C-alpha cells in the first residue's frame, strides 16, 4: 500500500521569506500523481500544485514550486515570498494515474506566517 | 460552476440517532469520493463512485455507514446509529478521470 509521510507537524516563517515543506512517499508504482493541498481555517481543501511522476520538470504555480526527487521518493513544496494568506494546513497527497484518483494523504504540516 | 456542494455544514446529534450527509458533485464529473478527517486518523477515503456505481468501499469503517448515489448529481452518506467516535469532518469530492479532485466545504459532525 502507498503511504505518504510529512515529518514536520508545524512550520513557521516570516512574511516575505521562503519556506519549504517536506513530504516523502512510498510506492512500487512507476507512474503516479503527487499533490499539495492547502486547508485554511475555513477547512476548504484547495489544490495548490500537482506533479506527474513521468515529468522530470518540477511543477510551478506562481509563488509555489515543488522539488520532485523520484528516486528518493521526495516531494517538497517551496513557498516563496510568503504571505499572511498562506497560513494553513498543507497536505501532501499521492494517487495512481489511471481512472479514479484515490488520494492518500500525509498527516499535514501546519504553516504559520509571522508578520 | 458552484463547485461541490455539501449539506449540512454543521450537524450536532445525539448518540444513536441517524445522520445523513448530502453532496452534489460538479456537473460533468463522473467520480465522487467521500473522505473523513479526524485528528487521530487524518484524511481517509471512505468510498468512491464511478458513474453512480460504488467502486471501492473498503474504507467504510463498519456496517453503520452506508453511501448511495441515486443519480449523477446527488450522493448521501448515512450513519445509523451514530456514535461519538463518528465525530469528524466529512468531505465530498468529485473529479473527471485523471483530473484533480475538487472538494466540497465539508460537514462537521458532532455526536454527543
């Protein structure tokens, strides 16, 4: 079974600084998807970024980028120029690419932005 | 599009009562997922449907839980009888194949 591990329960960063959230996963599959979801206090789950395992290029969405290391099974999220609105729980998730994407989530990292 | 709609947003009930959570997926999405979020277990998949047919219910905790999808625009998750350990946030999500899942706002269930 696939597993996702986020080893940082909490992180904090100064506003405008850069922060990196860590995620590792375990799978025997060669093709899969990886995601970062954001859950603010409103509890709405919001997709931040998605990475296909077959793509070597790291995904980027504005201030959010990932460092995908397939061999190491590592998938970290970098947030540049942190903003107060980035404060939330961040979940790393894994899914297989075919058909339904059953998401397997990590435990989450609570990110605090200090003004 | 209005996104995934869930109702109610909050539900407080007494142990032993029946609870029904409702979900309307995004139009055109043919996959629907029910997740549960607790502090102890995090986010876990309960069941998912494809074209209104239940495909995998291995995450359903026990027989007290049941889910239905009578048509493409509506699904229910029912707990009967409810217990305090069922207190959690229940999310519904929908997607098309190989595309991102879009989550509803969740239903916070409290069983006293």
